[in-house]
C-alpha cells in the first residue's frame, strides 16, 4: 500500500510514457513524465476491464482516493457501473430546474410531435394543461408519490370523465418512463396505480344493423325537414360511410362528379403525422344515388370551397353536432345510432347481407389490413371492386328505404 510520502515523491522515468504506483483494491496513482499525478480505480464489468478516474493528486489525497474507491466498489456490488452512475449525476446537476413534472412532460411531448397528428398533439397538451399541470406541474418528478398522482387522476374521475382519467394515466406513464431514461427519477411510479382507477372499457359507437330498423331510419332521413346542407350530409352518411370529420370537411375540389369519385387528401385522413404527410389519398367511389345528392347540392354551395359550409361562416364546415342533432331530432339518440355508427352499419351489413369480400370492405373503410406476413395492404387497392360494391350498397339501401323484401344472401347460400 502507498503512503502519502511515496505519493509526493513518486516520479515517472523520462524514458516511459507513464508510471503506475499501486495502492490496494485496484486503486493506483498514474504519473506522467511531465509530473502530473492522477488517481484511477481499475475494475471489471461483465469480464471487461475498465478504469475510473478519481481526481488529481494532491487535490485528492490518498485518503480521499481510497474513500472514492470504496464508494465506487459499493456501487459496483449493487449492480451499477460506477462510471455511468457518475455521468448520470453530472447530467442531473447541470439541469436541476429540469426535474419538475411540467418540464419533463413538455420535453417528452416535444420529442413526440414529429410522429403525432396535429389533433392528437393538441389533445394531449390540452390534457396536460387541464388535468395534470395544475396539481403536479411545479413538483420535482422524483418527489411525487403514487398517492398524489392517484388523487390527481381521481379528480378527473369525479367529473365523470373515466376515459379521460385513463388517458391521463397513460400520459403520466410516458412522462415517468422518460424521466427514468433521462435520469430525473429512479423508477416509474405509475405501475403502483394498476387497478386503482375505475376501469375504462372503450365503447363502440351505437349502430343499427337490422335491415328493417335501418329501412325505418333511412325513411326518417328522407323525410328530414331541416336545412338542405345538413340534409344532404345526413343522406350521404349511410351511402359513403366515411368518418364524420372527413365527410363534413369535404371540398368541391375533391369531388369528381364526371368520374364519380371523391378523393380525400391524406392530410385529412385519420393517420399519424407521417401518413398524413406522405401517405396516399383515400378514394371513395360515388354511386348514382350519391352523385344525385351532390349534384343537387352543387348549385347551393358549389360557388365556394366546401361542400358542406357552415351557416354562419362559409369558410368553416358544418359542425359534427349538425348531423348528430339532426339524428336526435329524428329520434336516433347516441345510444341507438350515431353518425360514426354508419361505418359499423356498413361494415356489418356488407359482409352479412351482401356477402362482400372483407378485404374490399376494409379498404373502403380506409383501414390498413395486414396479410399473413404482417404487410399492410395499400389503402387505394380494390378500386374497381369497391366501385361495384358501393353501387350495390346504395341499391340495397334504396330497397330498405322503400320497404322491399330483402333476401339475406348468406342464408340463401346456406
């Protein structure tokens, strides 16, 4: 073992690049020809030899170097690499103000924006600002206890927003995992909350799939006495079964009446940011019935950009509440049938009543269907098949609306 006198008097021979003087437990003093003296500790991780610098002598005395070695040995015995522990500590020290829940959350949020759609990004930020930041934002992430996070989320539950509370927990989980990865906190406390919130089970949009009841609804829609713009959107909803936001924001530039085709730009589809920016548009074949409705609407709104402009502001489309309210007026409350429910109606009845190919149906719904090898089918495939299917669907709806006897093709085949 070294003594302090040996450390003071030790020199490196001029013909060597460096000299090492060993102490004990892997600690040694390394001296350069120029006279600089530095402490190092030699250790092994998974059989690989490593060195950890412990400072310069005499700034770090022999006693201090041995203490530093002992601390590092303890960290190693606990399964940590002492060098990585020190790096993490330095990172924390350089950004002490960056350990609050709000700072870490916004840092994580900023890294997700390139992958998220604008709507999802806005919804997530709004939930942070409304539900999480007011109670937790200024607190250091590592000081927040599971019970405090639970109390915050239960405040959301108390207003009846079970789904929102569940989504808040998912956001918090991502923040804590990011906090662990960046060294702000030691562990993800959200795992302690498993089962502590009221369980949320996603609800399907109510949809009518019985032919007789669907015929009744189609007759009610036909007799709707509201404004022509909303009535047209209401009539097209079951014929085209696209998402409410895609239909109500349709632009005349997307509608090709001559070729009976509606081309929805990728940016308006329900996709991630990459899909919106680089994906293919979604093409919707227009049946004769859909063309008739659009042609009758064109003299009223064709001079503008939007197919369904709002009544007060023609630069904005009608709201989703317009058609929803119209359905409620007709007696179809959200627990019976919804605007979005027309998609489930078509998906179910095209398969069960018209015996259509599920792949063609899914393509028309703009769903990315995967084959056995996990590859997603192109959203624009099956256009010819979909054109035939959409006309058959429109004809079928006409028969239901008129109250004709409908033969179930699947039963006939059986």
